[in-house]
């Protein structure tokens, strides 16, 4: 399998007692690739193979045209020579050093002429500039993890590996750190491979998705394509959602409403959130459970988002009382989870025109 000069081309085969990893991947050389699947599916093992911490019996790895692993030639670049940053579930900061010194430890591994990320820039990106003189014992869990991510960035990696970086945090801390991870996604030109079991993190951060099960790849592709497929596991979960990318075209300060126009379409979404600049690119997460359907546009209700759609596919839901619908909103895929009763009452069928209704307060941006 080959890709362009900036891609990540990987294949790993290794076997343990009761588990075999056998994957072949062509990943984009920019943006965030999420490895997603149940516990024991092989997510962290793939990450460790990328880092050189596992030695597959057979395999290859080329990053941006440079070969890091080729077992047919007996080549296996050791971990300390691979230009990677690795972020674990726990930040593992040096307790006797303050934040600035912890960050400097990552920076000093790279010769000054090869540094692509500077300490002040990393601190600003992760929002830790005010913490530089603080000791790790005085940091919250979210602050420690942000310092750990900044330290990994200061190694100027050509590949950033993140192994469930939010798993050890409570819900409040996760919500605190997610905007910083989104900022990394928007501002960094470093490919990220991100292991998670959280559908919310996948939808909010990933550009490319790899679904793993029992050591094998179930599906791999752009996030928008895979999340909208009703035959894949993410669509069956309570957090089933799609990702919608668009451009901000209006902001109403009186009601704090952002209007986002869908690509190649006149359709728009309105959502409640702080101001965004006109022309700024935006990403929405639209949950399947928040989408209702009507046969005519309802103009006298509280729903602010009423979009014309075509029913593309109807699939079984998580229970016999539910149905999962894939919708086409002028080229943008949506999912709707409705009851079997509503599906029958509206006589919905593939090819039918309908109206999708979504609350502005339910959209995640």
C-alpha cells in the first residue's frame, strides 16, 4: 500500500497468546487520525508499533517518505531515533521540576536549528503560560495533561501519538482540555494519531477514522464518510453523530447565534455559542438523537434548524422499537434516530423528501 509523500503507510503483524494484530493502513500526513474500537481491539498496540515500542514479526512503516520499519530488509529504527511525540494517559511530569523546566526537558532533545516549536508558542497554544513557575503537585489533572502535551510538542515531532489522553480526567476536566486539543488540530501542521474509546472525542477532533476490532481494521476513511454509515458500530451507539464542516456567515450578538453555511449548499445551521468571525471555518457535531423529521416545514415551532433532506437509507436501530435513518441534506450526510412508530406513521422510505429539525442549543461546535 502506498500513499503520497506526506502520508503514513503502515502494516503490522504480531501475535500474542490469544491476540493477533494484523493491520494495513494508509493514513493522511496531516490532521488527526483517530483509532477507535472496544477495549482489546488493538488501538494501543498499533500506537506502540508506530512508536517502535513493539517489534512486529512482519511489518513496514513509512512516514512522509522516510522508512522507519521494513522487516523484509531487517530495518527497524529505534524509538529514540524516531521523530515522534508521545502523550500517555498520565502526564508523568518530573515532580522536582517546575512547569518551565519540564517543558525545557522536551526542548533540549532537539538541536536549536531543528526546533519547529518554541517554548512560548507551545505554552500559549495550550494555555499554560501562567503556570510556568508552578510545581506539578499544584496542577490540576487537566493542567498536568496540557503540560505533558506541550512537552511532547517541544520535541518538534514529525508524528504526534496520543494514547487516550483524556481517559484519566473527569467530565469537567475533559471539557476544559478539549478546546485546546481542537486548537492543536486547527493550528499545527503535525499529523496526530489519537487513540480513544470516546465517540465525542472522535467527532470533535478527528479528520480520519480507523475502526478496529479484534486486531483487524473494520473500516478506515474520512470522518464524515464513516460516521454517517449505518452499517458501522459508531452509528449504533447512544452517541451516534455526524460531523458537519462549514463556514460562519453571520453572527447575532443579541441572541448569541452563529449561522454556519454548509459546503456547496444554501442550507445553514444556527447554533448558540460565543462570537465567531465571519468567514471562519467551523465544525458541528450533530447527534442522531437530536434530529427529528417532518413531512412539511414547521414554521411555528421553537426549532431554529429546519433543513430539506432526502431519506437515503433506513436501518434497524439499537432496539426493535427504533430506526436509524441516513439523510442527505444537499450533499451533507446526517443521521436521525427515531421510533419505529414514527417511521411507520410518516410512511418514510428511501428516496422520500422530508424536513430535518434540530435544536440550536443541542449542536456541539
